[in-house]
């Protein structure tokens, strides 16, 4: 089987959801039928998508998908292929699962026609659980930073990750099948929150939280680590990443980062355990965006004012949605940090085509030196913090954007295999990669 890993090469919001939706809707073929695009196909063939696997992050993800009939959903924990009948979602052990947020998301999916989303969901029993106590801790910690906020979605994902690293008894999805153990572990998280943030505000009662999480355990299918191997044998699997490489916990611009590995690494670990491999697909916009604080060398306030994004707006916790020009230096850094790609997907080409004022940053002016590449290295937060301080002094060296696809291919030395001119699957056009997967999904 040919599998695909989809990773955002920027600060997030590049369009991973719409790319995953396209791969699933264009590749799924009903028994004896034809693909949604009208091309005859065979069930179980290399273009039949069986499942979407989430391999990092948690409920903070916001992957917007617009169906051909106008239905819209912002995917957080369910895979962005859920609008395609039969495509399953698997939340791997690297995903931080929020049962309360997931139930609310399932309700919205039901309202927009994906009534069986929960029936198509499996959850690895070792996935850490995000609780209301983690969320409260996240918001209390970020609020205490005042004007020095790091940027957060306020969903408790970072607190979930840090708590799980520090506590062997951190609650996990499998605990939802053991009510007594679940209550003990939830009580421990609540007590930690109260001790760490005295006066931090009211949080739900442990019994009420445990009842809700137990109900989730009764409704969802919680599985062992071997379940993914079966999925990988049953058809093409699309691995859907969250956030972006420039926010990676080790390679991002510290401290404006996430507590999550946003590169291909987690997905490739899961694939290697099953003896499988995948095509690596990097996603980027034809221009740059960023949510919240942190370095953004090509930011242009005029573009922020002129290019609003209906699905990405300023939020209390995330902060402002910022817009800038294509940044080839940052993208080269992301490619190197992620270990390279087999192909690129460029989104928002419809916007780029209507904006002749968009430019491409091919180098930085950094302390009087022209810099075209930023160095990467092994995990070292001190080095990443120093890089952040340098980037705050950097100034862009621009060239005309020209044809965005040609500019991206020339700057990044990688083929553009998917072009997106709008939010729906039908707005996608294939490119010319024909190595380990056929992406010719016209």
C-alpha cells in the first residue's frame, strides 16, 4: 500500500485539512463504482483511502474543510477525511485526546451530515487524555505571562504533554475503561492543578469529569497498538499532522512553540513499527501566515488588513492572525528540520493569482549579512532561543513572487505535486510526482 504523511511546513494554517480531504475524497471508490471525480477505480487499490491517522497535537487543531455542497467543519481531533463515507479516523498514541471536545466535535459532524463519525473512530489506549484541569492550567499559566505570552490555543495540550512527561500515572485513553483507576488519576491531576495554581479558578468535580470520560470509553472504540498495523494493511492511510514545523517543540522558534513534534517523525515511527513507509507531503500557502506572537520576518500589516481569512481570526488565546509574504528562508529551514519531502502541496493559489503585490523573500538581511539558510541541529532549546532572538532582528530581502509554483520549486528544490485554488476538493490540481504514490487525482 502507498501511504501519505501530510505535514505543514509553516506556522500552521497552511491547509492540511483541505489537502487531506482531497486525498480521501479523490481516492475513495465505492464498491463497483466510480470515484467522486468520475474516474473508474477498484476497491482496495492504491488509491482507496482506508483511514486518516492523527499523529500529534490534540484538540487545538483547526483544520477547515469545505465540502462540494458547501458544508463546513473545522476538524480538531477527527481526521479531515471524515466527510468521505467509510474513511476512518485513528487517534494514535502520539495524539492528546480530549473526550469532552471530541464529543462536541462529533455533535457538529452529525449536524452537517457525518452521522457515523464516532462509529468510524478508534483511539489508542496509550494516548494521553486532556482534562478540564489541563485546560485550566494552560490558561492560568498563559495569563500569568501578561504581555510576554508565548502563544496558545488555550486547550490544555501543552499542559497535557508536560504533565504526562512528569507523572507516570497521567490519565490515558485506556483508563476510560477502568472507572476506579480513572477517578484516581483525574483526582491527581485536579490536585496538581490546585497546588500549582492556587486561586486559579473553579474546575469541574472529579466525579462529573470521570462520568463523562467513562461514557466516552463506552462509546468510542479504544484499541491496542497493534490496531494500526491492520489499518495499514487494509488500504492507503493518510497521516494528518497538526500545527506546523516552524512551531515544532524542538525545531521551532523557542519559546513560541508547541509541546508537540510537528515533523514527520511520529508518523514515521508508527510506520516503522508496522514495517511500512509513506510518501512525505509538505503543505504551504502561496503566502505566509502566523497566529499569535513570535518571529515572522515577512509579516506585512497591509496584507493582514487586506487578506482576512474567514476561518482564521484573532482569538483570546491564540492572538492575532498575521499575514506576510512567502518566506523561502523559513521554508528551507522547515524542510531541513523535517528531513525533506517527496512533494509539496501549495494552497491559496487563487489568492496569490489575484494579488500582484505579493512577493517572495529569498534571503534575510541579518546584522548586515545576507542569509539564505538557517542552521538546524539536534534538540537544544538554548540554541533555538538564540535563533529566535536573531530572527527578531532579521529583515527580508524580496523578489517578485512571479508564478508561485515555479518560485516555490526553484527556491525549495522540491516538486509541487498538488495545487489548491480553493477550499473544496474540486479546486485541487495534481502535479508531476510519480515515485512512491500516484497523486494524479484529477
